[in-house]
């Protein structure tokens, strides 16, 4: 399962409104090669659910994950921070053995 904090939920809803997107726009989370630690998170809106996608729902937010990324993301929590130490979505991933300083890449 992938979960969403209240702050992340609020920000996702706010971004949908700001960008004129409907409730049919789900959050797609995936993992791609790259970054200083080897793997990077990719996050965006997507209305299309692919046949091989795993679909999670938490706090009314639907999260789409492709099969390949699922192994890296199980148990992850999507959070949002707007504090002094940085602004943006953050991934709290129990599978990551190492993360980079910016928090955008990781390794297992």
C-alpha cells in the first residue's frame, strides 16, 4: 500500500484546482533510474489506469503505480512539506537503504 498524509492530500487537491484538472486525475507514482543515489521518484497526474497498474486509495486520493515500480514503493508514504527546510512532496520510503541530500533519489 501507498499512503498519503493530510498535508499531501490538501496539496494534491489544491494543485488539481490550480491546474484546472478534474477528480478523474489520479496521482501516478513511479521509480526511474537516475539521480545521485541510482533511483528517482516520478510523480504526476494521470487519468488513465493501465491494465497492469496497482491502484491504491488513501484519504480519497487514488494512486497509480506500475508493476515495475511497485516493489520499490510498497509501504511508502507521500507527504508534503512547505517548511524552511524545503518545499515539495516527500517520499517516506521504508525500502530505501540510502537517500540523497535533496530526497529526490534513493537506493535499495
